C-alpha cells in the first residue's frame, strides 16, 4: 500500500518499537522511582506521607502558611492524612478555569474489624472486613503485612507497619488443603472463600497464666502492650489495613513490566504527582488530586464526593484575591480534567471479555476511556467529542502515544472512577490512565512504557 493510503488507518503500534536508548533509559529510571513509591506507600495514609515529603522537597508548602497566592506559588492541602490536593498557581485568573489531574491512593485490601482479636483452637487471629472489589481466594496463602494507626482515647497516635522490613514477621490467611477440599472445589469461585474466613493468623504461643482461658490471645495482647503500650480497647479506635507484603519488582526477562500491589491507582497517582513536581510556570492553574475511598464509592469526608475539594479551590480563590459570590461554580464550568485512573489491559488469557478493536493494550501508551459505566453506559460520565479532540491534540503535538478504549465487551461488566463527580460540577472530564493486568489482585501488572507515557501525558496536559 502506498504511504498516502496507509495514513488513513488509526495505526495501533507497540510503543517500544520506536524508542531510542535515551528514551528507554528515561523510562526505566523513572519506573525505578515509581517502584520505590509503591513499596513505601501501600496505604492512602502512607501515600499522603510520601507525597507530602516529595512535594516539600520540590518547594510546595501547606496552603495554610500562605496569606496570599500569586502566579508560580506551589501549594498543597492534606485532608485528614488520607487525601491530598496540590496546585501550581497559573498566570491566568482561576475564574477562567483550572486544569485538574485526579488519581486515587486507596487500593483494595482487608481492613481489621473494630473488635479484631480472637483465639480459636490454639491460634490467635485478627478478623477482617474486605475493602473494595476483591476476589477473596486471591488473598489466602500469600504473605501479608499490617499498616495503619491506633489512636488512644487521649489522642496519642501510634503508627503501625509490620511485615515490610526483612527481619519483620509476616502474616497470612490459611486455605484448605486440596486433599480435603472436595466440597470447596465444587463451589462457585466467588463462594470458594467466605468473607468471614479471611482471618489473619497471628500467633500460637500461650501466655503462662493459669487464670485465663484465652492464653494465646493474652500473649498477643501482652506483645502489643509491650511494643505499643496499648490495650485491646485501643484497637476500637484504630485503622489497620492488611496488604500484600510483596515488593514491587521488574517483570520479565526484558524487565519491560512492573509487578506490584496497589498499582490501581498509584500508577496514576505517582505519575501525576511527578508531573506536577516538574512544572515551572503554567498559564492555567494546575491542580493534582490524590483521593481516598474511590474503591468503595468515593463517599465520606476523604472521598471525592465530599466538599473538601470545593473548600480547597475556594481557598485558592480567596488567597489569590479573586473570590466573589458563586465564583466557584464558574471555575468548575470552565475547567478541564484528566481522571487519572487505571484501565483494564487486554489479557490474551482472558481475551473473550474484551472487544479487541476497543481494548487497551499494555505497551501501547496511556489509555483514554471516553466513558465507563455498565449495561448501556449506565452511570457513565461520557466525555464530549469536542473535549476528546482537545485532549488528543495535546497528546499528538507532544508525541505522546495514547489509545482510546473501553473496559470490556458490552454487557460483560463495567466500572467507574471519580470522573463523574467532577463532571457533575461542570468540568470537562475524560478518564486517562495506565492499562493494568490482574487489576485489584494482590499483584498487578503494568508496562513501564505506559507508566512513563502517563507521566508525559499529565505533564503535557498541565503545560498546555
Ligand atoms: Mn482505580
Ligand atoms: Mn479500582
């Protein structure tokens, strides 16, 4: 075919095909930083802590320390240690619109129940309640670690992180041996492991005390008391999350991919945060969202459905001296957003759930989802063609490889992101993130090419 006609196709090529050694080195070294972030930021609280440190190292300051804001100022706002907003003030007035990249930093996991500790037949356990959409069988027989906080009634806060350091013990959830699993193996996969059976194995040595019947439990309480100076009652006011102990690693002989926990959505959180750190002088004010609670519907005062984000933007309006009644509504109606959330990558082992013509492929660059939803786009925020064209143009002129896709075949399933929340305020929004294999599993897979593409895409969007 001659070249002129060939141009008529939307060519879908592997990104690795056309890169030189410099670009390849840039991709690999960027992803080394990303893997470090994954390993130190396995929960929303830890992600906020790491992000805050990175922001401060790059000249960002808490918005509360500013009396007024001017173009070039770099600010952040931390909401209850679980979500965070950052901004670089542009030269244009905020009322003409802002440019938002929004990711989330919570991931599927197991949370401890309020009364977690019990003893049964010589073992001590923590009861858990799973958080987000998990396949329960994937969480048994893997090494798990504990992360979170215990807050005493006097306000003293104890940070917990056990199972990550090489010398730490880990925890696990047992499963039935195949020899005795005849009945279990006949069950539907979703019923194979009961939610109540996701109990974390904690210990087996009894405390030497004749008077109590719960000697193993007492021994654990004694260990916790010596280590953290807490009692069983203090666990009532704790938030302890059970996450995979696995470290993020390069995957494959060619090291082209990354295996790691929590890449939904830290792949987009880290890349957007890094892109924000690289900004110098922007015309339009750039805002980065690191949100909590996306995996359970974005509710609550650290989720995107809350008014905390409105409060942050109002503070920007107040401190730039622009504010006047109802101006916030105008800001949103003139704003643009990339909803930075991961996309389902096409998996050849499970090809039947995808429409190959409309699937996102690992290694083909950042994925755009014009809409999400399920059963006839229900619940979707469907980006306007005009806005898709604007975003495409930004990526094309900056040589950023992108693909436009759907989550899966029609009526096979569906999903959602925070896109609709901002779209409902009047913002132009499109989902834009990294394709993932094994999404929501304890060990998720991404392509280094796509992670770096996300960084370049968010940077270009903010610099436009
Ligand atoms: Mn997500
Ligand atoms: Mn998710």
